[in-house]
């Protein structure tokens, strides 16, 4: 099984669902899908994370920018329950965001406190969370683009 960070069909799910819901491309420069798949994972200047639809969702994708910011390797981040990206006092606020996105399809301009593997807290800003919906409307999870962060 091909890891999702190299899977062009997963990239298509991320980018197509983002474009359908937000009316703009996830990757602004035009490039072939296989090239865009690699660019989003390796070189994007913003963090992208996605979690699945499990009752306690697990991250299934985290690009290199997300891995650096949260302090996890690919193997570690893709075994992490996404709720652990926020420390305990901020989990309720995070859960409310996830519920709004379920109802509305996406939310842009979000900011909130998150936590690294080592316990360092930081603020995410200009984040957009959206539903990972395929062309048939099947839900595969949720994803987020985080444009800016800063340490607290």
C-alpha cells in the first residue's frame, strides 16, 4: 500500500474537496498531479494535516511543514489521535470547531492553541479546516491548512 503522502489519489481528494468547498485551489501553481503531490508533502510553506472518520480520529496525513511544527515524524503523526494536537484545556474548543465544519463544510480564518510532541504550546493562525468529501459525497475525514503559527 502506497503511503498517502505519495499517493496522487489522496492528493486529489485533498485538493478537489478543498476547491469544491472553498472555490479556490489548494496549490496555487499549476503542475501535474504527481508533481503537486510531492510538492505539497515536501515543499509547501504551510502545514497540511488530515484525520480519518474514526470515533477518535487519527491523523492520516501530515506534510513536512506540519511534521516540523508539531515535532512528529511521518510514522508518529500517522498514529496520533488528532485530539492530541491540542492540550487538554483546548480540546473542547477544538471539538466545537470540528462540529461546525461537519455542519458547514469548512471554516476559514480559524486560530487556536496547539501543542507539539514535546509539550510546547503554539498558536495556529489563518487555518482553514474542511470536510474531505469525494466526488460522490462520501466523507473520508477532515483536513486543515495552517498558514501561520507562532510560539506562545
